C-alpha cells in the first residue's frame, strides 16, 4: 500500500489506515522523537500524540507538497519539542 492510499484510508476513517501507517512509519516516528525526549515513556506518548494529529489532519496532507515521511517527521519533531518544553517547565516549578 502506498502513502497516498494510507492517507486516503485515514482521511475516510477507514480502520485499515492507521495500522498501515503504524507498520510503515512507527519506527521512523520513534527514531525522530527519541533523541529529543530520551525517555521511552515520553517517546511512546509522543508517537501516540502524532497518531492523533494525523487522524485530525489527514485531509490536509498533500502529496504534491512533499512526502508523507517528511510530513510525519515534521509533526513528530514539533510534538517532541513541545513535550520536552512542557517537561522542562514542569521541572522548574
């Protein structure tokens, strides 16, 4: 199954879409989040948050503007950085 098909399934709320995305891109998401968060539980939380964002924003993915892996990498990186910032602000209080 190619990237366009995966995202079409997710955008249509087809239950086959998310497992395909997880199978194809789960390792990449963990790879992107791990150096930023350095904690397995935080990385898992981040990846879960990314999947939720993908569900919310699936209709916004445009393969003409870039690859699915680049889109997911950007979402994962931003999500991980936000989690890291929240964690630092919680430690400071």
